[in-house]
C-alpha cells in the first residue's frame, strides 16, 4: 500500500500514511476545507451567487 500524500510505502504506525508528516498534511487538508465536496442544493447555489455579487460591489 502506498501513502496517498507522497506515494511512499506505508508504515504500520501511521497507516495509511508513511509518516507523521504526511498524516499531518492530510489532516490540514481536511481542516482547511481542501477535501470539501461542493453542494448542489438550491439554497447553497443561491448563497454562492449572492456572495459573489457582494464581493464584486466592494472596493478593492
């Protein structure tokens, strides 16, 4: 089995990762939303549109 972050062989202690570093990188991706799945709900789509309009109206 290979580490999903760097591709190296996994280590039992950190499985499915090869090291604590790769496990921490994966955790950081979860915490900052990199692994978020986009929603297709209507309410969410409307919220995205209204946020985009608000950002365009703000002066830089």
